[in-house]
C-alpha cells in the first residue's frame, strides 16, 4: 500500500538520526539532479538541475530555466536540531563500576526531556584517502545509552525546582565495568572502517524513539527533531513536485547550525548561498546587473516551525495570533525583525496559499515574552531579497520528542509547489 505524506515524513525522520543523515536522505530525494562539488570547476547549463553540499550538513539544489532567468525563488530550512554532542575522548570511568560519555549541549534543548529514554549515537567520522579527507556516516543502530534520573527519595524537591546541570546531570550511562575503549570499536564497526583509520568525528546523542501517529483520530504526530525536519521534507517535496518555471531560478536550501546562531561556514550566515549563485552566474554568463535585477524580482521563504497554542498553557500565546496544530501553515511576525515578514512579503505568501488552497495562521510572541529567531533575516545579510518567515505549528519545541499535526505537512508541500511554479 502506498504510504501517505505523513508516513513518508516519519520515515524520513526515523532514517535521519543526525544532521548528516538528514542531508544524505534529502540528497537521495534529488533523483536526476547532477551533484557539483565546491572543489571543482562547474559547468551549469540552461535547463539543468543541480545540487551542491557543504560540510556534509548543508545542501543547495536548484533548477535552471531554459532561457535567461529574471527572478529567483528560494525556499530555505535548517537541518540541525538541539541535542548533545560527544566531546573528544568521551569515555569517563565512574568508580570503576560505570562508564559514562562526556557530552556538551548543542543548541537550546529542553534538557529534562532527555532523561530515562533509550538513546544512541550517530553522526560522521572522517578518514584520509590519498591525502584527502573522506567522511562516512555513523549510526549505532541499537539502544546504547540512557540518562538515568535521580530517584525522588534522594531529592524530595526535584519536582519543585530541578534545573539540570549539563556538566553533571545529563551525562549518559554507556556501560558497566571499566573504561576499555569500547566506544571507538562500536563507532568503527558502524562506519565500516578500522579504529586507527578514524582521524576525526562529529558524533551526537540521539533519541531512539520512533516517530508515530497518535490521538483519538490519529491527528497528531510525534518525533525527534520535527523542528525543522518537517519543513525540510515538505519544502524539498514541493520543490521536486513543481513544474519548472520558464524564466525563474528555483533554489531549495538546507542550512546547518541554525540552532547555534548560523555563524559557521555552512550556516545561513555563511557565504554558501552567495558563493553558489556567483558560480551559477559565471557559468551562465549572467552579468552583475542582470543578477541584481533578478534578486530584486525574487522572493525567499524561510521555513522553520512555529509555536502552537499549548493545551495546558494557552496563556503563553498572543491574544490574537494563536496558531493550532492541524490549522495550516503559520505566518510569523516580529516587530524587532527577528522574523522577516512585512506587509509585502505577507501579501505575496498569502497569495501563494490562496492559489494552493491551503489554510494560513499567524504567530507573534506575547509582547512581554522574548521569542526565538530563525534563518531568514540572517541569510538576508548576504542576499537582500524579499523574504517571509513561516513554519508549521508544533508543541514541545526543542524537546527530545516533539509534537505536531498530521495534516499540516501536506499543506506546506502544496504551497511550496505553487511557490516554485508561478
């Protein structure tokens, strides 16, 4: 039986235990696209479809029209999610009876949600072949770790004021006995290399609980890293389903490191997008003036999930901008410009959703409550293009296991498809 969009989304997330797996699975969706490498010369041709990766954790794919392009359309998302990263030399002996793994926080997660869950390790390792670094994906695909809670009998006030200390409380238990280098053996086996071939690594703890539907009518979904892999999946699907526009350069971007500020070589605050555009233009013979005109005619969707009204704390939501799961795509506003939405980009995206036949909701923070930021305004530092910030509504953002609506993903696919066609 053919799987519906929600099942496909959950398969995508379940098969993406790290940012590197997310990019690899997005890459696998790009059937018929030609991969270009940053360390090689490019030959981009009209009518072609291409993609390029940076750092194994960011990806840009694009369609070139058959005639000179006069505008640019971009859908941008991010590949990373909050969690714990393994430190170098992570094995730690505890009284010669336990071995724990030394970790540090990546992004702003809800730390307490990581306790007492089956966890494991995924990411990438780096070897050298013929003098060049080669990366390999790693997923130790079994229940391997746990962060055990302290019993209430040992801390009677734990339900009143517990604030986890990332240096002490969230260290995962790995094995019983003495430290013996088992971790490196497991990583080498999972990546298909010898231990002494591993010269570098980026390894993260991930939650082993699979994504699932639930609710009285199967109307909810829960999974690890819905923020922002739900938008990654939906925008890539919409990009691929769209008919190629005749005079528009269409781009689908997945950036890394949004959860830690994007200030990296592969983040939205890097030159990845502008470097890619420069090389496209050079290959196609597009002049600076033609390019600037296309940017002025262009538009970008910055897609990153949004806060839905919480059923137990509806008071945390704004008085009038109150999105709900399964209520449709969310337009995001912020007077301090943490979100890029303004009257013009709002109107343009409302028109997209009207033509796609999908519902639209609005989000703004309470005026007395600071909110988060995303990648739209950051990317605009390098490419000044009209931009709108949107997302899909969800609960428990930055939990180890987040919740969203089963129907909203399809709405974003439909809207993205129309966005790239018109």
